[in-house]
């Protein structure tokens, strides 16, 4: 056999496919397995999907919290003589972040086991399909800090819902709130001032007037990135509306 050339053909390497509940279901169907076997495999696949969705939810929540900075207190509570962050300030700070991660919030109410309380419920859902429920019980008796009646039942119910949504938002994303939490990364413009700048841009009659209002708003925002981005968004909407009207 001297001098004889031997040709060796390389065979493609076969990679093992991972075994998943779905692949087992397909195999069971091909083999005409009993219905109870297929049902157990389907339940296993459902559990796997739920686990994967929860893992994606947790990862998105982790990324969102890592990006969220502290939020400064923008309102005064005359009864307790303290400052707190309004829901609008919190929402403006965190909504662009959590929606970018595929998260969404919806609120509801439920009966509270506590007397003269209402339960506020928040459903935090992720694009993967996983939903986590948070709840807090808030008093709706209309009593003030000293125990006296300070509001009607209707007003008390609305206040309880407002405070409950604010507390839940803080709890869900572990938001730090404080009067001095304005280091260039958090919310720094009071809500009333912010709304005033938006109103000035929306009331502009022409593009030059809009540009003037926008520059004032931009200077006021300084290093407050979430506020600046919200101002830019409204400016762009107003500019498109003005040009469309020409």
C-alpha cells in the first residue's frame, strides 16, 4: 500500500441539543404517549416559562433600580411641617427608566382588613409575562396628625389613594427621598416650576417664542437629566405642532 493516498472525509460534529420540556412534549407526541404523560410535561413547560419570565422580571427591576437616583422633596406638609416628594416628581423621575426596561405599573383598590383604611394595590408587569403584586393599607378616615377631622370622606379617600400610590412607587423601586437629595443626579426642580415651563412652551405662538421658553426651561433644569429629557420631549411636540399649523 506504499504510495497509496487515503482520502478521509471530515464528518460534521453533532452538537447535543438541550433537553427541554417542549422537546420532551414533541417526543411524547411522536411516540403517542399517554395523555397524562403529555399533561405532566405541559405543566413542566408552564413552570419553566414562569421561571424564565420571573428571572427576566428580576433582571429588569435590578437594572432599573441601578439607574434610579434619589428624588428630592418638592412639597411641604403643613401639618407635620415636613417636606416630601410628590407622586408627579417621583413618576417623572422613574417612569422613563422602568418603561425602558419593559416594566409597567397599574393601580387598583381592594378591601382592607383594617378599619377605616383602603388597600391600594399595584401590579408591576414585565414584557416577559411576569407580574408582581404590591399593596399598602392607607387610612381614609379624614383625620389629621392630631386626630381631628381635617377633610371630608371623599377628600380623605382621594388623599389615601394619592399617598398610597406614592408610597408604593417608593417601595417598589427602593427610591431614596430627601430634601437634600439633589446632587445633579436626582430630581431638583419643584413640580410647580416644571409645569410652568411646560405651560410656557405649550402656549408659544411661534417657533422663536417656543425657543425662548425652551432655553429658560433648559437652564432651570441644569443637571437634572430626567427633567431635561421631559422638557425636550414637550419642546419637540410643540415645534412639530407649530410647523404643522404653518
